[in-house]
C-alpha cells in the first residue's frame, strides 16, 4: 500500500503510539516525555467521557441512579478537560517546537478539532446535568464560556486545517481517513449544543441571531463532512481497508451523521420564539425527514465499521492506541440523534435504538477507558515510540 501521507515517520508513530510500543528503561524521562509528546488527540478522551454523560441525560429509558451516574461522568469529563488544558498549555510553553510540529503535521493536526469539541461537550453537560450540582446560573455561565470559546476554535480549525492541507501538504491517493472529519465537525457540535442556549437569550434579534448562526454552522460542517465521507468511501473501494491503527477512525464518520440529526432536532425544538411560525413548522418537518434519512445511512455505516473492526480484531491486528476513542463519541451522537427522532416522531424504533446504542457506547467507553488507564499507569501511552529497526 502506498504511504498514507508524505511526512516524517516520527509524527505518525507518536499519533498512533500505544501499548504495543515499548521503551527500554533509562531511554526516556517519562514525565518530561509525556509533556513533550502531549497532542490534541488526548482531548478525545474528554469527548468520549462527556458524551456518555450527555446522552444519558435525555435517554428515552430513565431509571433510578442513571442521572446521578451521568452527573459523575460529566464531572470526570470536566476534570479531564481542566487537567489536559493545563498540561497542553504547559506543553506549548515548554516545547513550542514540538507543538508547532503537531500543528503542521498532516495527521496530528487533524485532531486539533478534538479540543473545541471537548469544550462544547463539557459545556453542554453543565446545562444538562451540572445544573443539579452548581445551580442554573453557574451552569449557564460555564456553558456560555465553553460554547463561545469552543465555537470560535471550531470555526478556526474548520478553516485552517483544510487550508493547510490544500496549500502545504502532498496527499497520496489512499490518504483519506476518518481523522479528516475532526477539524470540520466542531461547528456541527456548536450548532447542536447552541440550541440549548437559545431559550436563555432575550427574545428578538438575540435569539434570531443565535438561531441563524447555529443553522449556518450546521451547513459549514454538513457539506464539508459529506465531501470527506465520499472521499473515505472512495478510498475504501479503491484501496481497501486502512492499516489496523486507523481502523477505529472509520467510526468517526458516524460523528457528523449522528450530530447533524441531533442538531436538526434540537434547533427545531428551539425555533419557537426565535423564528416566525412558518419557519418553525418547516424546520420541524425538515428535522424529521432529514433526520430519518441520515439516521438510516448512519446505521449502514455503523454496520460496515463494526464488520471491518471485527475482521481486523479476528486477525489479531487491532492493537490499542488513542484512536480507539473513536469508538465512543461518534456512537454517542447516534444515541442523541435517535433520542431526538423519538421525541419528534414517537416511534418506538428510535427509542429502542437509542437504548441499544447507549449500551454499545457504555461498553465501548469501559473498554477504551480501561485500556487508556492501563497505558497511563504502565507508561506505554506516555513514552515515545521507538524507531523501527
């Protein structure tokens, strides 16, 4: 298979470094190397943890203890966001050359989109769950700050990362992979979670402006994601499935699909009081027609991604690395998408699907979180990969 990207091999190894890479004792100072190699891909752990919490908050099936457990998960995601943000800031200050290398790397740079999505996920969790602990005013303030910063950063990644790909990188014909979606999906997350803030704005121009901004960001992300998904499908048809380390990134396609269904439904719910009645009715109809059609394709892609993952695992090629967090957040968006479709249609199909997908999400989170914790404790995720012999 042709080389995926024309880049230095050390960067690719850092991205996909996992427990299968080892470093001899004395080769590296783990605390220093951890900070030096810290990349934006670590923020995927915040996304994956936060979506477990947020998806539970509105799940069609509620039972005693679920909301409390979800609130604990939100608190864990918030803690991870704080710790990683501080560590990443220190990384930029102490190792600016490495940070610039990550920014310019054609693979690692794609994962800068994880940073704003982590902020947006935790912010929404404050409104959905954290308000029970810190109160509505504080939750609203937290969400506004994280949504504003996350949206600004998300729009920045949606522009700068593709621009750098267009102008600075040479991309091989078989290079397309799910990671290309990471920088363009944040505006869709902003559109979906911005809907939670619309009712808290004054009526008139403030609500109208927020609604239109969210709809515009819906379009920014949707069209870019459709183009990239088509390229990924073409890559799979013409070049076969990617190397094992990138197989989990196939699941990332579910992210813009499930999140767009969620965004359409939540914006339709927030439209009364922000848009004229005829637009409210039209947006509600659109959210159902678009949502059901897109949900159907998402289920097809889920089946394909699952089949490829099982095939790779049976061949004993699926070694743990940080891309496994791709098994979590995208599935979580399908949970929330199914939930809003159930809310709008009353169809038990979507209620059952939401619960089944949530069970898959929780199982995936337990698997990935356990392996991540083990990798951190043993140091395998905190060491640079050794050069190939």
